């Protein structure tokens, strides 16, 4: 069974950075690209970018360049997303999701990020 | 970027009703259109990919259709467990973009 287990909620001060994780199981980690998606409270979904764990290749939405860094660790089958220079606009739920072709076939449960002093 | 528009933000229907949710792209997306279901607890699941292909494990009461810029998701007989928000997403061009969502409620 494919599972994406994301790290727990984060409460972080403005200006700080945070790194969240997405641990994959039930499939060969390096065989599938991992995407990240943002959802602000009460709003829609926004594509952030993806990482290919096979070769660590990345592709970012222009809107998130400079804000987000995607990495992965093959040894632990875990994808990571780091957000820097946090503001209240970064408060949201962040999802990781596995790519299959042109779709996202399995999603993590989401990590809630709250940026507040 | 390709804009995805779901003109109906909320929809109320009775159990057993046939429900159709629409999605329009700002340009032709060549059937690279997917539908997702988000439950009130935040859980997101893929329902339909490439316009009309049912994802593994998804009940057959869900179906998708469309072409070009206009697409739709249909639930043939609404079940209590279908209460959720539904999002369309285009996979034709990066950045991938999503519709604003249609929240489905029981009348």
C-alpha cells in the first residue's frame, strides 16, 4: 500500500525557516517524482514544484523560487521541503503527492504551518 | 499560466441525486485533466485522471468527461461519503494549476 507520511504541525516565528518531511512507503521511492502543493486556509490548491528522487532534479513554480528548496534522501525514502524567510503568507497546509504521468495519484495527509510571533 | 475555473463554488444536492461539477481551462489542455476529492479532514484523493479514467479503488458512480477547455465530473447517485470539496487540475503545462474547488453538501 502506497503511503506518504508527513511530519507534524509547525509553529514558527516570522523570518525563520522550517523544513518538513514526507516519508514514502509501499513503493520504490526513486521511481516516482514527488510534488508539493500549498493550501491556504479556506482556499484552493497551489502547485509548488517537484523533485525527482532518482537524480535530485527539481522544478519550481516561479512564484516559489527563492522561498522553497526541495530535497530528498534515498536511504530513508523521504522527501523534504524547506521554506525560508517565513511570513504570515506562508501559513498554510502543505501536501506532498506522488506523480504518475500527468497526475498526483497519492497524497500525504498534509503538514500545517503556522507563522506567528 | 493556465487558469482553471470552477464556476460553482458550492453545491447542495440530495442523497441519490445525479451531480455534475464543471471545470473550464483558459486554453486547450488536451484532456490532461484530473479530479481530486478533499474530505473535511483535509485528506486528498485522486478520483479521475486524463479526463475519464477512474483511479484504482474509486467507486464506479464517479465518471469524467470533456475535451478542449471544458470538463466535468459526474456522480451518478450521491452517497453520504461523497460530501467533500472537488478540485480539477490540469497536467498539460507547468506550472500545474488547480480549479478553486466545488464544495458538495447534502440538501
